[in-house]
C-alpha cells in the first residue's frame, strides 16, 4: 500500500484528542526505568518469609510475569491495523504502550531472578482458567486482526486485551497485591514498581475504552460484540482469581478474595458504562467524554 498523503503535512496533528493526550502523559509518566528500582530491602524481606508466603508471591508473580510477556507479544497486530488506517495520533500513543509492556516484562523478570532467585520453570502456577485467557483467548483475538481487520474484530481484540486482561486481571491483581505488601510493610521495591506500572496500565485501558467507543460511535451494533466477548471471558477471568485463593488455607498476608473481586467489578462496571454510552453517541461526544476522563486521571 502506498501513501497518498501525510497528516503532518496536510491537516496537522490533532493534539487536543484522547490519543495525543495519552501520548503526552506517557512521555511524562511512562519513562521510569525498571533497572533503577532498588531491591536491596526486598531481598532481605524475601528471606524472612514463610514457605506459604513465598509460594503465594511466586504464584502471583508467575501470573503477572507471563501476562506481561503475553501483552507484549500480542499487541503488534492491533498497532499494525491502526497504522494501516493512517491514524498517526493513535499510533504515536501505541508506541509508548508497547514500550511500557516491555518494561513491565523487564520489571517482573528482575524480581524473579534477583529477589526470588528461583528456577524460572513456573508453569505449574498457571491453572486451566489462566490458560483459557492468556494462552488461548488473548493471542487468538489479536492474531485474528492479521486476517480480519474489521471493526468487529477490533472490538473483540480490545475487549479481550484492554477490558478483560488489563482491566479485570492486571489492574486488579496489582491493586490487591500492592495493598497486601503495604499493609505488611514488605518488599518496598516491588511496591514502588507496581505503583508505577499501575499508572501505565490505566493509560492502556483508557486507550482501549476510547478505541471501543470510537468504533461503536460509527456502528452501534458492535455492542453485541462487546457483550459476547465479555460473556465468554468474564467468568474465566474471575475464576483466575478464585483459583489462587483455593490453593491456600489460611491465605497469607491477609489477602482477601473480596478485595480482588470487588475492585475488579467496580473498575469493570465503570468502564463498561462509558462504553455503553458510546452506543448511539456522536464521534465528537466520544472524544469529549474520553478526554474529560483522561484529564481527570479517571481512566
Ligand atoms: Mn502491563
Ligand atoms: Fe498494559
């Protein structure tokens, strides 16, 4: 495919739009360096933990680590579609998105090799529901875009990636995990990294909500794809959380299943309401509402 025009030399970049606002935020807040996190105290803390405490942290970290690798590996087909559609502002933002997922992969790898210092064969920590979401649904939905870049395929990919994997699982997992570490005053390096990583993640999800809303403003019947994808994946996603809690009695660190489920449900509902409003909204309205949420830091 050849180019018949360039946006920067015709209408110019639209800086006051959701993707460019997210890009500005990413250039400011997304530039932290995982190599700078100081794990000195974390290494001492790790030695003082009980076997069960170490096991639950390893299980959660094995899930986060593979999850970050999966989102790093699987994002490219979506970036390719956005680039082929000539959406330069969105692609500029997406360059930061992929960089950040790589850094998250880098961050958890440092924790596993330097703090936990374990043999990296952690596959036994990935249960059947984890397999359904990360080994199957995520790569399938994103790789579909290589043959089918239709709006319906894009919505399915974004709901799977941004709403389920990032919105329900990653963000919730980080929230509850860092709360538990804070309460017990443990692993300060890990706490710091996760705080930074959660900020990145909220921009990723904001982009996903924007993308789904933009597509739905153009075709309200895409709501059916949103619902069908959620119906397929919401149960296995929540079961990933349940699977963790089933392994321990008592659960270390005062981790509560309700904390995970409540936070996940609230975040998910808030975003799904925004997406549902895009059904029948104009594109201008979607830009305005998304922009407000981004400025309010409420992504
Ligand atoms: Mn991430
Ligand atoms: Fe992400």
